[in-house]
C-alpha cells in the first residue's frame, strides 16, 4: 500500500476537508477509505456495467428469496424446538387440544397461533422456499436455452447446479421439521427408498433415523442440517457464484453495438443499485403478500405424525415431486401383474429394482444436467469465450434437448400429482398413470422434434425477414394489374439481431498424425452430426445484395 | 512422472491459439458488420420537465406509502391482537400485519425502480471485456511458480514421499465413518428389528387409536377396522412399533376369498387382517373399497386385491401385503395366532426369499 | 361437486390477482370477507328435518308409490335388487336418506360411481321412501338430531377422522382418488346428517363403519372435528382448495413467479 499511495498525492498531514472537496459524501467516502482501502473496490466496481434484460433478473429472484428465507428463518428458530419429545398440546387450535405430539409440532403450532405475526413469518418462509427453488430452475432454464453456460462459464454452471441441489435439500429438511402427518409420511417414503438400496440400505436408514423409523432423532438431525450445514454451504456457493459473475461480466443478447468484447447496460451506481435494490423489496413484498393471503402447509389440519393414518393427496413439496413421480410411474410388474417382477430375491438377498431404477434414472438425469456444458463444448470444439447469449432458435438441437429434458421433468412432476389429475379431470387413476408412463418415454422425444422444427422454422422466418423485409399488410396494384404485398425492409439495427449468431458445421472426421481415427473422434463426429446436421445459416451481406437485385 | 523436467505443462506461448480456436464454427468473410449502438432516445421525463416533476411526486408519494405501511403493520399488531383460543383473531392478525408489511416493502421497491427508470440518467454505459485468463506473462509466471514449487519440493521426483502423503490423507476420513456408527443404537441390526412386531400368539386386535378389543361379531361384512395390537399404547417405542404393527381388518363373504392351502386357518369366518404398511416404500395402505375389495395406497397408487391374499394388481409395489393370522379367544375377541410370518413394510437387502415357503 | 365449485372459482380469483399487486390486495381482501361470510352461512345451515312419521302407514304407503315409480325398476319392489341395481335389504332408512337426499339416486348415467346432483325428491318424499324401505326390511335408521349437534370432542374426532377417513377423503376433507375412476368426495359442504349416514351405511365403495367400530358418540366427534376444521382452515388465508403441496407448487410457479417475472419485465423495460 505504501508504495502506491504517493501516486494519489496523498498527504496525511493535511486535514481531510482541505485536501479535497466533495461535501459530506466526499468526507464520508474518505473516512471509510482511509480505514478500509475500499476505494480500489469502488473504482473497479462502482460503475461496472450490467446489461438490462428481464431474464437476467431471475438469479436475483433466487438470491432475494434466499435473503428472505434467512431473515424469516432466523425469527422462526427463536421459537421452534427441534425435539421429538412427547408433549400434550394445550394451545389455541381446538381439534388438537389434549393430543400427544412432539415438541417440534407443538412449537410450530405455537408459532402459528400464539406468536403475533408468527404465522405470517412461517408462511413467508415457506413461500420464499418454494420461490427460491422455482426461481433457481427458471434461471437455469434461461442459462441453458441461451447458451450462457459456454466458456468461460462452465464452472459457474456447475456451481449453480450445486446450489439447485442444495436448495432442494434445504427445502426437504425444512419441510420435515414440523413433524406433522404429511411430512412424516414424506420421511417414511424416504426411509423406504433408502431401505431399497443394495448392501447398505437398511443400515443407512438405521443410522439416519437412529434406529427404527421414525425414532426420536430425525427432527433434531435435520434441523442441524437445515439451519447450519446447508445454509452455510448455500452461502459459500452463492459467494463463489457471484464472484464468477463479476469476473466474467454478465452476458448480453445480440444487438446493435453489443459485441463479444463489450458490455452495454447501466452502471452499478446509481441505476443498477436502485433497480436491483428496489427489486429486493418487490420480491420481499410479494412474498409478504402471499404469506398474508394464502395458506401454506396448514400443519394443524394434517395433525401430528402417526404411522397409521395418511391423507389422500400425500405429496412432497413441488421440487421433490419429480422424485416422487418417478417412484409412482415405475411399475412393480413390467407388463402388469404376472409379468416381470421388479423386485426379486437371489441367494436370500432382495433386489428392489422398483426403487433402484427410479433412483438411477433420476441420478442420470441430474448428472446430465450438470455435464451438458462440457459435452457441448467437446462436440463443437469451440474454445472461444462466449459473452453474447444465443437466441434459443439459433441452436435448434440444444433447444430441442432442453425441451426434451424439461418435458421429462414435467411428466415426472405430473406423475407425483396423478391422483389430483385423476380427480380434477374425471379420469381413472390407472389410465392417468399408464398415459404418464408412456409419456415419460415418448413425450420428451416428441418435444425434441417439435422444438427443433419450431426453431428451424423461426430461423427460416428470420432469413425471410432479413432478405425480403417485413410483410407490411399493404397491397399494391402494379401497372400491369398484378397485386403484390409491399415488404418493409428491416433497418440495420434490427437486422443485426437476426444475423449475428454462431453457426457450426458438422465435424469432418480426419485421421490424426498417426493416420488413425480414434474412437472418441468418431463419437464426437456423430454427435456433431446430430447437433448440426439440420442448420440454417445466417444471412450474409452477399446474400442480401443478391436478394436486392432480384 | 518421475522425470526431473515435467513435460505435461502447457507452454506459456500456447496462450493465443487455445483462446481463439473456433472449433467447427463457421467464420464468414462476408458476414454483416455490427452497426454500432443506435442513437440514444430521450425519455418523456428528459424532454418534459412537467413529466419529470410528476414522476418525482409519484416516487415521493410511494416512499411515504411505505412509511404508512410500516406504521399500519405496527398498529395492526395492537389493533388485531391474538386472543387465546380464537383462530379468527389469528387470521386478522396475519392478514393485517402482512398487508402493512407488504405495502411497506412493495412501495419502497416500486419507488426505487421508478426513480431509476424515470429520473436517473439512462445513457448506455459500456464496459470493455478482457479475456478471463490472466495476460500471457502472468499466466506464464503462475505456471512457473508451480513448476518451481515442484522442483524445490521434489513433489514429482520423490515419489515415495508423495505417495505416502496421499495415502495418509486418504486414510484420514475413515475414522469419521466409524464415529458415525453411533448415530444408530449399538445393539441390534435393522434386519432383526424389521422382522419382528408386537404381534404374538394371543395378542388381541384392538381399535386404533382407542385400544378397545374387537369382537368378531362386530366386524360386519363391508366393514373395515384400523387395528393396533393390544398393549401398543403402553409401549415405550409406540410410534416405531405402530409403524410395523398397524393392521387393516376386513370381513368379506367367505366365498369371495381365494385362500391358499397353507393359509386356510389364517382368516376367521371371512375376517382377514393384513399389514397396513405398504411393501413399496412403507406408506399406510388404507383405502379399502368394500365392493371391489381393492386396497389402494394414496402415496404411490399401488393396489392390492384382498380377495387374492392382497396380491398386487397395479402400481409400483411388487409383493403382497403380509397377512396376520387371526382367530378368536374364549370371549369372542379377535386375537393374533402369531406374529407376521415375514417382515412387514418395504423390501431391504437382507430380506430373505423363503418366508412363505 | 363442492370440489368442482371451489376449483372453478379459484382461477377467477387468481386472474384478478395478476393485474397489479395493489389491486390484488384490495380484491383479495374482498374475497376474504366473502369467504368468511360463506363460512358463516354454511355453518348456520342446520339439517332441516321435515316432519314425517317414519312408522305411519300413510308415509309408508306414499313411499311405496314413489318407490314403485322411481326405484323398483332396478332395485325391485321387494328390494331384492336386479342386474341393474343392488339389493336394498337391510340398508335401512339411513341409506335412502343419504342416496336420495344427496341426489346420488336416482342414478343419472352410467358412471364409475353415483355423483352428487341436485336432489330429485324433496325432504318429505325422501323420508316417505325411507319409511317404505325400512318397513320392508329394517336397517340403520336416520340419525336423531341429538346426534348431530356438533358438540362432540373435536380432538378425538379429528384423530378418528385421520385414522379412518383421511386416506380417502383427504385430511382436510377435500376428497381424493380411488381406483378405476372412482373417488372419495369432498366433504366440506356435506351436511352432518349425510356424513353420519354415510359412515353408518357405507355407500358404494365406502366401507361400513358400524356403531361397534365407531360409536355414535365418536361419529359425532368426527363430524364436529370436520366442521370445526372447515371453519378454521383459512386461518392463514385462502386454502388453495386444501389440496396440499401440488396446489402450492402450481401457485408459486404460475402466480408467484408470474408476478415476479412481470416485475422484471417492467423493471428492465426502457423508460419512455
């Protein structure tokens, strides 16, 4: 520090107000800087530019939901007792009075019915948790479909992916804390799933629950994870995630003046700070309104956990729904009862394929989500940095893969709601499940082809617009009696959005130095063909000239 | 690996090419040129001082709406107190504190955003991007530092030391696994625990949750009783035992039951008892349809046919629900003949295949 | 039916909420007041018992005429049933009052199960038919109004409801799916008498809960719990149909995230 300070003409012998002017702002800035050296940071980041687009705010929604979760969660910890000790309820809620329940359930009811504003904070906490995961996933979809995971952001994609997993873990551990009937049956299902894991299943369950289900330990253990380990991990990963966002600078959409070497937008101080800061209050306010007006997780209706009862419509919170759906859609007997059993015994050990297959399929699905950026980079071989977000239509195969993945997820979620689908659409539960089982296999394929065709059609339309202009809807009669519709040409700014995209051609296999074609290159080439066989090239200036002369 | 001069480190001068390799991307000479930023457009508030003044008034108003919201929330705290045993008061407390806070928060947010959109300077700012990687000399220096550290420590040369270190670190987490052993009780094994329930010969079937015994004559055709073993309510591990011992009791026309030869004595005059714990992942299977005699699990929709010894007819479960052999005692109350003949609930690795043979 | 009604009104309520957060607040408040009013009306609606003497020969005679004209085709005048309708021997007056009183009978169409419809016969006619059926073959009677006073023990009732009823009817009484297109109906607007009769007679695929299984006092406890629970279910605001996490998840995606995205669009739109 001392070696560089003289370059600023820093003279500590002079009183601050005489050294420089700047009023109170100047005085306060200097006061802080002289004790922290923060002016470096302000100089670097104070006028950092953020591009303006609604889809760039989704990650912030997740961040703000998390802040709301931390604030409301802290309030809740002051009252919640993470204990499964038996107590007798003696609170305000009539239909539970005098009932034996765990201290966890009783304290949650106490928060809801006796602490002023407690129900509000509890509901805001739960709504914020649902919004947290929902906004993370919408954010991930945005990143995926615009290719914002490409170099140099592959690692940040993985960090965001870890945050998604952590958010689900946070959600599930929190959902289970009140020890009510609904979450208790959720834990029962998890315990049953764990039991089905080969070799270690029953011991794993034994350890997690401290003996037989439900035991008296699980709520306390989940609480430690929920308020200590998981939030610490989420905070750490958010910090890394944001450091990378700053390091990489934000992506931007193609547009006039926007290049891969610049960022165009608004400066952090003051505009972005005002917008983003204001947006925090908006998100918080919306969650507050939800907490005030919409019941969430009415545990008093569910009652305390008891292994004997269960409610129709027992479902996990929505973000675990895809896992529950996988369990529901996996048939126990392939081809119906009497067919091939998905659970069998060999040498006195049991293989529960009806549990294992869903676990493996879900595992493969989420691993595929994680490694996709690396796969695409390998296929394209493109080592350049990419800071211009793709329009989804300009990468038809990627968009189609995303559509297929999203469809797969949605079918699984629908599987978790199969009973509600049946009652609300007056269908039989068996036909709903059978349709969803086939949909799980077929709908992603259909979604893939439909999305790809739509992308290609939109690209063709873009080409038409660039080459021949917009249809103006104005019909003109030519002197020869012929009617034509007048096309308005696009201006150069509009055109740039339509023509400036990356175009890849399929990889040609060439022998390497040793004159051989390695197997990996063959795989890469076939993947590359799959990705880029159907492609629409961007209009070039030569093409446009030719079109004009027509 | 053991050589003095590691060769697998990328030379620093490779920096340029790895950054610009476009892979299979097509770069065209006659592609369009970026036309540059379009001219800046003025907003109404830039051109019309009256509009700017109006925006200013709205923003000020919104901030004070927020103050009113906060005050309202505090007032609601007192104006709508929670009264004991009055859920209506909880509802009002919730709505009005929430309403005040929602107004307070939304108004701040909308005011700040409106301020930034309408009144703050909106000229486009431009930042120049630099490659994420350090400049070539910096990157080269970093590589050199690692190589130097390797030379000076002999990390790649003194293989025995290095491998010893890796082994030491790799061994370290294993004691932690052993520490976790006591998460579960030291005595017993899960397979043992899952294989026994509170049912034994002569245990009376009692109603859940009251614990009253059940006369065989009370179980009429079409009835379903939710059953727990006598003595469960006094058990120390009530929930754990209930989670295994819960039973569903139904009476069918004896002619409707298809009974396998070794289970001839397990029902009493058409009264059958089956474990309520699903063989899939353990939800209570309790939706009994008295005309179809089907049992449905509400969690994952497995269906069991009671007329055919609870065989699976639909859904993800594979095994039938275990049957509890029952009879009546001298007073006419229903009692168990024995425990279940197989572990109840979900399958697990140590579950044998010979329980029913 | 009640389930259908509530799900019809919900999107309406939500659509309003979407316009602007401020408008939604006001509208939501209005909605809250209306819901509160509806609850008050609902709990005030006690079973209005028409005065029919079930044992009088005249009632039985009237009931026989109605039965012969409307029910005997399927169930037989001697209640023995036929291929198109089950035997009614031993079902008692309670079953008739439940089936006809909720509009399930006469059956309208071939469906997986009889649906609740506007009732075809008025209170008096229903009771006359009940008198006739009971006169041929005795069975469970219509519950006395002293058994329907809603003064039972709500805690016991709620526990019994969870153990015996919630797996089909949902813990809040919102209803749920059964096999092959059948369903357990929503109980929120079902009268105490009909709930009582359903437990006693086990209509369609519902099991019978006789007085030895669930005593008359326990039945009253269950009804008390259900009605208390309905009254207080909205303590945290709108219940979203009391359908649990799926409804909550759809709400956060469509309306929560919808509102948030609407704000992001506004906040990043260029000022004009």
